[in-house]
């Protein structure tokens, strides 16, 4: 498949997760998800092998334990991109508290449109990466292409 086709597949699979209830460490489409669900999206799109995400506490974002999550993204992504160059299907990681510990998938039409597991909303939702609790957060963008 072409990059454009791969990106479309990633966004289509991601959108199937919309409305999935937020559950810490959940990664079962339609049943439970936290912000690590996008690993399953990329696995289902056959872009990465199955990823084992080590145990992390519900408040990992306030300590250095959450940096493990960023390391997994860096290991599998092909390159880091910018907000200006990211495209649908890319990943954005947000710095929450002390580390880059919250991830989202950029969806159509592109940044700042995202799909992420929102703890406050208690579901996987479409959102704006520049609004609400994510507003003003330091962020990094990653592409698998």
C-alpha cells in the first residue's frame, strides 16, 4: 500500500475506537481503552509487530515511570515531525505533569484534530489538541512513515 493508503487505514481503524470506555491499561476495541490504545491501531494496520506495554500505575504520569511510553513510541516511529508537517495517522505525545505520557492519533483533517482516550470524558473521543486540559502542553509528533 502507499503511504496515503496506510494513513487512511490507520485513521479508519482509530475511528472504530471512538466511544470505547476509558479503562486504565485497557486496549480492547469497543470495551476498554486508555491512551495506549493506539498501539493496537498500528498493530491492526500491520505497521508494527505486537507491542508489550509494561505495567504502569494509574498515576504514572506524575513520575518518571511514564517515560517508558514515550520510549516505545520512539522505538517504533520512523521519525519525529512537527505540528506543521504532521498528517492524519501520525502520533502526538503530550507532556502531562513530569513526562510525555499522553498519546493521541492525529485524524482528518489533520492537527489539531485528534482521537484520544480522555480520562475526564471517560471515553475515546475526538478532540482538539489545543483545547481543554491539553491546551498549552508541550507536545511531540511522530510519524510511522
